[in-house]
């Protein structure tokens, strides 16, 4: 058995995926080579589990952090499954309706949408994902790992109204909503606690919700297309996600 020398956490959109939300053959090949070099690749994404199944199948990756750190799994074992306190779910949906926005409700097992809209269509088209089914959410127990506000503007209004939640605008069409204190970085911490191992960690990202991911890891890699805040934090700025930036950085750190 090859000893593990590093864990590498990859964001998806704008990082591992190109601007068509696709994996290139070169990236797939590199991800398959990593375990032979003692390196375990992880997905660390704002997407839910059902949205990454095809990516897991293509890459052979079996460990991941989803919904911005609300859920984590290591080689098929659930490590973390944090849910937003239910008292916020109804209140946030009402605030969204007031602002003429819609809400998608995320569990690790799937997504439902409060109502369809042009904004919902734009968002899921942007991710090359189908629009979730319309359904009535559950309010009687803590049921949802993440909420997604579908709409433009009013980011500060939401944050001021719900200081116990964290809001990330990751696309022009949507805001990710998770519990305060939970992020991709806390997902990394839970995995390391589970492994009980002082293994070297690497993080690749491009967006605002990757800041905590990079902070949680030993080596921080920002894509060439990353936001400036992330680039300022990075140890290494690699190429654009459309220009083999992943391969460049993996070679630079001898991870493949």
C-alpha cells in the first residue's frame, strides 16, 4: 500500500472545471495518477452530493466536502452532516419572497425549489445542471444543509437580517447560504480530525467561498482566474482554469 503523503482539496466551478463546467481529459488523467503518488484528491464544493456524482465517477475520487463545508465524506464514510437550524429556513424564504427572489433547499441527497423562475433557469444552466423539482419545503425539523437564494442584489440585506448565517455570492444569479462558522475550511478540519494524521494539505480555488479552504491548508493555490482576495492569500498563482492551470500547479508541487 502506498503511504499517503498529501491531501489535495479542489474546488469545482472555476477551478477543476472549465468555463463549460466540464473536466478536460488532461485533468481527469492527472486526478487518476495522484493516488499512485501517495496523494489523495478531494472535491471541496458548494454543490451538493447529487450534483457531483458524474464528476466522482469520471475521476475516481471517493472523498469530498460539499455544500460549502456542511457535509463531508471520506472514502464512503460520512464525516460531517451539519444542517441549518430550521428556525431560519422559513424566515429566509419569507425575506426572499419579499425581495422577489426564490430559494432552493439543499440536502446531501437532493435539491428542491420553492418555485421556478428565469433566475433559477440561468443559475442551473450556468452550472450545466438540471433545474430541481418544485416542492414544498419541510419546516418541522432541521432538514437542509444549505439554502440557495436565486436572485441578484440585496446581499448586504440578507447578511444584516440573518447574522447567524453566512452568505456567499458565487454566481451572478445566486447566493449560497450556510450556518455561521461552517465553511469548506471547517470541512477540512473535520476530515483531518477523523484521520488523526498530520498529513500535508493543499487547496485549489478561485472564489470567495474558497478563502477559508485555502486558510485551512498548508499550501494555497489560486487559479489565474481567481478573485483578488484569494490571489493575495495564495502561495502559488497558477494558470487559468481554461488553460491547464490545474496541471501546472500539480507539476509544480510534484503531486503527479
